[in-house]
C-alpha cells in the first residue's frame, strides 16, 4: 500500500509541467494513484494548477518570441485566438435572427 506524504507529492509536482504521468513517474506509482494524491490536499491541488499555468506561460512566451522574429503563421494563429475584439478570428459571428417558416403544400405562402 502506497502512502505518500504531502511533501513527496509537492516535490513530484514540481517540474512535472502539470502532466500527471510525469508526477506518477516521479512517485513511482500509477497515474490514478498520482492523481488521487494530487487532489488529496489543497496545497497539492494548487501546486498542480501553478505548474500547469507555468507551462502555459512558457508556451505563450515561445509564441510571442516567434511572432517577434516575424513568423507569419504564429502571428496569424495568435490573431485568430486573441485578436477577436479587433475583428480577427476563425469564425464569423452572425447577429440577428433567422426566421424559418414551415409550410405544408396547402399553405397559401407557397
């Protein structure tokens, strides 16, 4: 029976990127066991969130660096995700409504 202490789990979360299989590998246990221990204490829950947010920050910094280097694809992708308030995006918003009228063959509107 595995019985990890909170400090062991915190140590395993550190540097894991918030990826549960990395935490499990550091604890030498199954993925499910690692997840259960990560969710056991408020401190470990927060550490996991912090680790995931750190990786998101790194990814965003990498993207910004690529944009600063002039990478057009990265710039387009960024605009499609973050530039919607300026009119950029992958989809078009349709304002207003569409009225659909169903009629049978005897309806005068046909």
